[in-house]
C-alpha cells in the first residue's frame, strides 16, 4: 500500500509539472467510507403482539427503540442509509415499520418485513402486493417456519417475490442451508441473503466443520448473499468480546465463500447494545475489512447493499457529518462565518437553477421562481422542505418588500423561517424602527418570545442573511426534557446566542420528538429568497475521549 501511495504521489507531481490542473489521486483511497446499515431493528413494545423474544428483565433491550433513538446515532457514525429489518413475525408490523420510518426516507431507504406466517398460504399474495405498493418495501424475512414441506404454493410465492423485484432474507435455523440452496436453484432470479454470517454460533471454539461445509455449499449459488451482521449477537456468552481476532475465523470464511461482491454490512442495532455502542460495532467490522482495501470496504459498507436491495447508492459527499458544538448540548461554535462556501453535505433548497421546496398544503402554490430567486406568494400559502429535520444548520438570504402606509406595522414585508414548522425566526421590514419600539414580533425575533440582541436589519430592497444553528428539543418518555436551542446571525451579527426556546412560537406546530420540515412562510408579501441551503447535524455525540 505504501508503494502504491508513493507511485500515486509521483504521478500527481508529474501532472502538476505538465501544467494540468492537479487531481487528488489519493483521496479516493483515504476518504471515509459512508455506510448503508442493512440490519437495524425498531420496535415499540406496546404493539399488539409485542416481542416475545425480549425478556422482561432485560435491562438493555426491554424498552422501545424508535427513530428518535436511532437517528442521532446514525448521524454520528456517517450512516447515510438504513434497511430496517422487522424484529418479530407480526403481520401488522410490516406496515408499522414502513409508517414509523416514512418521515425520513432519505435515511430509512428500505424495510424488510416478515411474512413467515403467510408464505405458502392464500394470505401471502394480497398482503405482499399491498406492501409492495410502497417502493421502500424491499423484501421480507423468513425467521419462523409454519409448514413442514416446501411445496408448490411456497415456491409460487417465492416466484412472485422475484417477479416483483423483492428480496428474501433467511434467519438460518428453521430453514436449513440445503433448503436455501435448493430455493436458489429453483428460483434463480430471486435475490437471497443469509442473516448474521449464516447464523454462526461463536464461543471461542473452532467453527463446526459440518456447518462450514454446508455454508460453502449454499455459497456456490450466485444469487445467495451473506450479511456481515450481529457479530456481537452470535456470541454465546454476553457481553461479547470486542477483539477482532475472536471474529476473524468466521470473517475469513465468509469472505472466502462469498467474495467481495456478495457481502453486506449490518449492525443488528439495538441488539448490539448488550455488548457495546454502535461505534464499537462499526469499528470492529472496519478493523477487519479496511485491511482488504478501500474498494472492498466501499462494497461491503454501501455499494453491495445498494445493488442487492435496489436502492440508490450513497454519494460520499452527501452523507452528513457529525458536528459537535463547542459546548455539548448547545448550538455554540457551530457557525463559522469565515467559511462562506456551502458545506459539502448541505442540501441546496434555493439555488441558481431551481428550488427544492414543496407547497405546505394540498393545493398549488403561487410562489414563483425566476433567475435564481424564489418569491413568496401574495396569498397566505407557504413552502416547506421535502425532508424532515432534527438538529440543523440553515443559511437563508432574503430581501423584504416595503408596504407603504401599512395599517398594521407587523404586516410590512412579513415572512418567516419556521424551524421544524414549530419555531419562527421572523422576517420583517424592520429597518429604522427605534429600539424602544422594537418588539419581539419584528425582524430577527424569535416570534413573540425574544427580540434580537442587536438591531441589524437592512432597508427593504437590500439582501440580508440569516445563519442559524438549531438543536431540537429533547424528549424522554414522551415528555420534553430539554428545550430547543438556537443561535442566529443576521447579516453577520450575532442576534441570538444559544437561546433556549421555551415552546412553539405563534402559529407553530405542537412540540414533539419527531423531526419536521422547515417552512418559508407566505404572509401576503412578495419577500424574495435566494441561496438557501440546509445541513443536517447531530449535536449530541460526545468526544471520543469521553464516555458514551
């Protein structure tokens, strides 16, 4: 590797010498690899059928694990895509998994349901077809077995699965390797994956030779893949070791059997919490596969998953990075105005060639885009982001109009930036209003809560900026445990320094733990917007030197 790096450096030097614009030839081999995690569970123990495999005295797992618990962890670990795998065999929970992740489709890119109870029965096709209307239903898992023989109706359902482009996952045990190999041969266009390294059991002893031979046999079928998942969970005695040498024999085996093109990473979170946090699972897996080279790591951690589940692959530059505030739990230190360029992982909402906002309501909008500028509707209608946001950084450039002889001073050049559709940073034609008359409903205010610390609004017709860092309110057990916090710079001046927002503002939506879109308000004024971008942040991660 050192020799290759040296050669690349010499090539780069030669290119530069010849006057050709330099290329970072080493960056591809050293850039962090983004992650599609193909095995994450979410559950709510209050669901009708519950989860019987979780013991009530399990202090780690006997609680709810929902997107609000998972999303900050994903953001902190460069996870840009997730395949949610249903944790039980409840048929209604197939739809529940789709619904509970629908707010964040850019992260939760697919759901593997569980149709163990109906495959091979008349109930399979209508349920499967109904679920398949959602493109994020990428397949299902067979973790339980309800028929002794795998007859014609069973294969009929597998053929339908293949025809619809869905995949099937096996939790090896109820279904044996020989049966899975037969399925792969009889339905060659069916994509099959074995969960958890083929269901290996690890206790520190050499791998069972019969199990090894059976795995080698099924691996010969080229439509069978293997998921490098649940490394901690396959260990008989918990907590599991976190030393890569303990897992090397099984990783050596699956790499030999399936090669670099048929292995896919999955964490098995939150089951992993019985041994260690998410970062430790990722670190353990990387410790082995990073030695195979950057190309292999890319395939394991995202490219193979994109191909197998037929989801869009990750753009390494679009995956959000972990960001830490200067003071944990705050918005301090997030905004650096000396860096004027848009961050690589920020999403352009309004740019030179168009905008990526949608009407808030069901009907059409009267917002108009022309020549890089989005002008607000003269009516009472607003536009919102397509995605929902938790912690974030937002840059907005705006230009207010003037309403001469306005009977209601607040109606002059009025608009607003609604963070999570809950908290409004007011936009208003406020230039020249004396400080003594300036209220918390004028420009720069956290609407009806706090006016800006300094008055820096410009005249109507001049372009202005808001740079906003926002940390969402935190909730525990359905109750708010921490207020939302916000830092705002207006026109380069600090006007709110990590202010704790006490509740929703004005017409904002009710506070809650779920991420929500950002809204640009239409308030009967043709306020103009340009160069608007947003960056997802994760502001809860602690420095690695601190305990998690």
